[in-house]
């Protein structure tokens, strides 16, 4: 028997491509465990064709039972929507590359390149491996936050979100999903926080040691069983810029910090006894390097202490106070004044020599 050409799909793949489970028919499902197979859990769905009265089936091997159940649920939902199994389980990268011309129709040419760059460099690496129907608003939101953490500019993130919204909108038109999960909101807030920090360079660093001690005591009082270890964590983290996970208490019941050490309004600083101003754990990461830099510690030492891979990352945690910025400006002015001052001419006696 002649071998099949190498580029020819397997029979099961052809069946998945051509089979469309009729809308409204009763489906029966089962999962069979076959330990001798590479994918030991076979998920199968069966139904009677309303026209031919023949019993048809569709099956696929999965690595575990949970994955098999997810596949069956996807096929059932696809049948309810009138979709083929291949379309219901298509990955975002494949769907976007196939339908990008439809998703971006009507777009100006000058916008095309940044949209496509956002798709290739950010969307596909972060979400391309997921099935279109499995992408949720939460998944998109976390991806956007990761792009912001990676220090992409506001316009870069905006273009990346825009191309993802267009692709998912095309999926809505194709009936694969009902609601576009890529329409996220509030992602501009971190950029606003950066602007606030430029107006108040030390907004994220605790103002003094007494404030740090007060913070430690309040967290101990709010923690489970008033565990003193959290006070040590706060003081140690703020003094060394160490990651919280490196210096956290070892006891399981004390592994979670108090709720008060969570989030606070953008552009505000924690103050002792304030009910509306709450600290964030990452504020300690800003306090440590700032105080060490004030003490004259070189930035390459701060980089090692904070566990960063580059000096650029460490620089984002340093917040010089207004007095130091003013002093730097005064020093520059004095230096320029010396350069602009007229030099004294040589004396006559010196010229006659």
C-alpha cells in the first residue's frame, strides 16, 4: 500500500475539518482511558444524523481527563452555535493570521505597521497558544499589565490592544464567541501613576524611619495572631530592597500579609493612622533603594541588592528628593557661571618677557 504524502493531514484531522455537528441534535459523550496510548484519554462525542439516520462520532486523544472534558464541552458549545469542531478549537495565532485581512479592513495604511507589530511581538507570544473561545477578559487584562511592566510605551500598548480587539471582534462576527473579551479598561492608570511620580519624585518611598516603624507595627496588629514576623519583614525589605518572597515568614498561617498591605490610591503616600491611605508591598522596594542611594551606595551595588538583572530596572526604584534635585540644579548653575566668567588678561610684565 502506497504511503501517504507527508503533507497530507491524518484521517482524524480531515474528519474534524469536515464534520459539523448538527444544531439541536442530542449528543452523547464518553471518555475512555487507554493507558498504552501517548494521549491515554479518548474523548468521544456521538449523535444521529437527522437526515441519513446514521450514527456518527468524533473523537480526540488527550493527555489527561480534565483536558478531555474541556474538549467535549467545547464541541457541545460549538454544536449549539453551529460551528465546526476545527473552528471551535482554533488557536488565536492561527485564527488571527488567517483572518487578519478581515479584522483590519478599513484601517489606514499608516496604522497598519504598528498594529501588525503589536500582533507579532506581543499578542501572539502572550495569547497565541490559547483557543479563541478560551480567552477571557481576565486573561487579556493580565497580559496588558505584563506589557506595561515590560516598560512598553502607552502608544505601543494601545496599538497592541487595538489589534487584539479587532481580531476578537472578527471572532464575534464569525460566531465563535459572543462577547469581545479584549475590551479592557483602566490600563492607563499605571502611566498616570508614573506622571504623578514625576511631579512628586518620592511619592512611593516612605518619608522616614519613624514612618517605617509605625507601618510595621500597624501590620503586626492587623496580621493573624499579631505575628511579629511581619514587622521584621517590613523593616528588612525597606532597608535592603529585598523581594517580599525572599524575606517572608516561614509559617504557613503567616504566609499572607494583612489586607491593609495591598493597594492604595494612585499618587498618594501612606501615612500612619490613615484609613484612606494604605501601603503596598512594592512601596518597600522603592523605599530601600532610595534610602541606600541617599546614603551614597553605588547603583551597581543597589542592583545586586535588589536582585535586578540590569541597572535600568534599578533606576526605576530610585526617587531623589526635591532638595537633591534643586541642589543638582544649583551645582550646574555654579559650574556654568564659572565657564561664562571672563578670564583675566595677562599683565604687561608677563607680555614683555
